[in-house]
C-alpha cells in the first residue's frame, strides 16, 4: 500500500469530470432500475453488498468504522476503492454499490439526469478556508495577485469565486493560477509562488506547523456558506428502499462514530492508525482536534434547508440546472430517525 495523504479530494469534482459523469449516466441511469445496490440476501437473512470509496482519507475513516459495525451484525460488506468519483457514481446508478461517499456535486448532477441515487447523510462539514500570505488580510488585498486553484471547475474554486464576487470591490479580483490539489497549493503558498489559496484543514494545519509566520485565514467558507455541504454519503435508491433496516443500521453507526470523535479527538487519530496504517503525518492529532473544534463531524447535520442550500449553490456555480429540490436529491428519513 502506498503512502497516503490525510487530505480529502473534494476539489477534484471539476466541470470536466461532471460532464463525464453526465455522459456516462445518460445510459447507465436508464439501465439501472431495479439494481438494488448489488445486494444479495444470505440464507440467514443477512445481506452481502459493496460500498465504493474514493481513496479513503481522514474524513472517510469514520465510514469504514461504521461499516465494521454493520459487519458485526452479520452482514458481509465489501469496500471497493476507486480512483475517481464518476466511477462510484456510475456504479451506484447501475446498482453495483449500495453506498458511496465523496463530493456532493457529482451525485447531484447524476440525480438531475435521472440516476437512482439519494443523499442520506453528511461525511464532513464545509472545511474549506482561504489563506493569504503577509499583507493579504482582505479580499481587496488580492487585486491582481496570484491566487492558487485546483482547476477552473473545482468545488473549492467555485466557493472561492463565489466569495470573491460577493466580497471584493469591483476591479479587485485576484489572478487565478491553476496549480493542483490543496496540499500542492499549501506548498506553493509556503514557497511564495502564490499569495492566497483555498485550503482544507489538513493542509492548513501543515501550513501553520511549518514555522513560517505571516499567513492569515481571510475567509472561512463554513461561515460564509453555512448551508453548503460539499461532501456527503449517498446511496442507490433501490437499495435503501428495499433494505431500510440495514441502511438505518449504517447511518446510526456513522452518527455514533462521529459522536465518539467529537467526545475525544484521539478516537479519530486511532481510526486513522487502524484504517490508514501507511499514512504518515506528524500533525494528525492537531488535524483531528481542528475537525472537532469546527464541529465538522456530524453525519446527521443534513436538513431540507441545507440540502436545498447546497443545490442552490451548485446552480449558482453553473454545475446544475435550476429546478431541483431537496426532496429530489435526498432521503433524510434515516438521519431524522437516528437515536
């Protein structure tokens, strides 16, 4: 197993990727009806099914722990690791997988195209923030200065541009530079190659632990976009319709894992050690504490209001067409029923 980063991959969902999802699903969604999430019922009444995850990281280890709890009830669960979110979305639509968890936007665009997928829980809250170098304290300070992004269509870029449009004065926009993922951009900020960039928590902690001073958090998207949930758990609609008890078991277990983390951040560190044994990050304890301090782990955080807010954001960003409702996209009955 190769060395892993604790960083998430939410920013991967570019418009190019979303277009690929759409094209694949125009055929797959129609053929997927009755797929049942690839589940089979065993002789003793338990289920065998598969779950797709995209390169598991610190935000998805609670999901792996929740699946262990499902296994303890006798169900056989196979975790399939995939390289790109569109593969998980296509597999969900076809009924190959019962659940997956990744960037919300590919799931929403697939649902809008008719795929039998529903959002059922939260993976992690909006952890993104914009960090600037010395002398960059406000949006207007960025006028004409290099601002690192993953790609023009990435979710983090959409959040950053939404913030710039609503915050910077006219003519004060930064100069966007496509560089790479959050970890790469953090290194570019440290090296003085860019003056600001959106970072997720793992890379923000790395930036702070570098020993270099002068970096400022100039925007917190958890505050400015409180109803945006960029990373969620979604499921094959036929599976959750046919197997509501097992779906509830999984959601209850995920909620319980998040509660354990919030009670003791060391529990998240332990989950990383167990499920990502090849991960080497000296800052993992600080990263875990930051997630807890931000209240970011709450699988039951989704509501009709913030699901609609998430949809509305992606409509505003040009990813979705207008008209989708929270009821179209999500089945929140499971999080509402958690004890």
